[in-house]
C-alpha cells in the first residue's frame, strides 16, 4: 500500500486533531512539512505531538513550490480556504479541507467542479459523517426501515465565551468566519440532510445576537423544506454555557425514530422501532460486524476516520464519504439560511445567484 506524503497549512487549535490522526495512521501517512506565519508556534505544536524532522515554512506558497506532497490539510480561517484550496488542486494535490468549504456558494461550486475536472479528492472536515452508526443508519433510512420520514431536527448548543471570540480577530466576523450556524453548525446541517437522504428546496430563518460581541449571529434557527416533502428544523447557538456543549440529531418516521449525538462530551443514542421498542444494540452489533472496535475509536478523533477514508478514496479512485459536493451543498444551504434571514422571506435552494457571508455585513448594525 502507498504511504502518502502530507502537508499542513495552518497550525491552530484544530491542527492538533490532524496530528493525532497521522500518529494513528503512520503506516499510510507521513507528515513532511507545515506552513504557518507563526513558525515558533508551529514548532511547539509539532514538538508537543512528538513530530521531528518536519520542515516548517512561514509561507504556504513557498512550501508547495519546494515540496512534493500527495495530501494537504487546510486548517486556516475559512475566508482563506478558496485561494489555498485552488492552489493545491492546480498543483495536483488532494485536500482535507476544514469546514466551511468557503464563504461563497460560487467559490464552493468552483472548487467542487475543479476537483472533479482534475480528478483530485477533497475530503471535507464534516466530522459527524464519520461517527459510528451514522453510515448504517443512513442506509436503513434510505432503504425504508423507518418508513416515510416526516421530519428531522438538530440542535447545536456549542457554547463559547467571549474569550473564544476575542482570541482571534477573525472569529465571529462575516468575512472570515460567520456565526454559530456557519462555523459551529454547518456539519450538523450536512449530517441531518445526509441521514435523511434528501436535498433542501427552500428555507426560512431567523438570526439573533444575544450575548456575544461579534459581527455575526450567536443564535440562529431555520426550517427547511426537503425535496421529499419532509421538514428539517435547525437550531445553532454559541450563547450557551461552554461546559454544556451538545449536538443532537433526531429523525422521525412512520416506523420508528433515531436520536443520536453528544451531550456534555458523552454520546447519546436512542433508536426505536415501530412499536416504540429501543433497538440500540441491534445497530451497535451491526457496526461491530462492519468495522470492529476500531470504528468506534474514530469517535474520539473523527479526523482519523476522515483520513482513513481519504486514503481509501485515493487508493481506489472513489469519493470520500464527505466529498467536494458535500462541501459545496452545505455552504449553499447555510448561505440560503443567511439570505432568508436577511430578506425576511422563504428562499429557494440551491441559490440561483452568488451569495457570500460578506453580504450579511451590517445585518446587526455593525460594520
């Protein structure tokens, strides 16, 4: 089996999850270089994770001009994703791109189409698709095990104090980050629609700014109409207690229901059949039969699962579970939520014209 050479652009807090994945998959991945303007910080991060002999660059373009790599992880502020990802793809490099893909539906679509034309893989950091059980549940929902789906809900209460936003000038800005929906909830919206095997056709929404001193929203809610007639309700906020983080998903059908997620860092699972009987262990056994205990370990660091899947996609010329198309559609859906809030009416999806998070500038009276 090939061992792929990896580069990382950006050594912020999420980069540590990537480094942990490389340690777990060292027989398939070799980290050879990183790029970050704060080179001393990058050196410290590498040392703390036990990586030696890794070249450090202050500029990613210099790194990509001097190094030959197979996979590049892009972990910089979201507003920089498009330019860097385009550069990597045009150099023939596969990408693991953190969410959101870009801050513009037009740019996200261009990245999707570029990766397709060059036959290069983009694996999105939509971590929830890689949690245990979700793939099996999706297949059963798709094949009718839960009957006709009526609706689904997600609540992402991912509390962050003001210190989180004050730690970096780009956090909470329309240009580079967005608010609780775009940053903390986008991969949850992605998972809900993926599990329901449906596409959004319209959305209505409301945004609020309640506790955090930022440009964007710290509370957002939306209702989506899906192409099969089902509804999806979305709640995303960072205006909750930081030590009470939760992300819960629920799907309801005529023959049962599914509820899963995280509450205060602990997994929560409630799967029921048409008689209301809890059938959790049936799915746990299925997951063990499919991937063994190893697949459950991915819940501790989903990035390990993302990389394992990306390596498999490159090996076999298939698409990652969370691929470039997922990156594009999730951005389009989130921007549809923002546009609906701005215009105060229902908006059709996919969006017919370009919309960016910067189009929301001044929504709360801040410029």
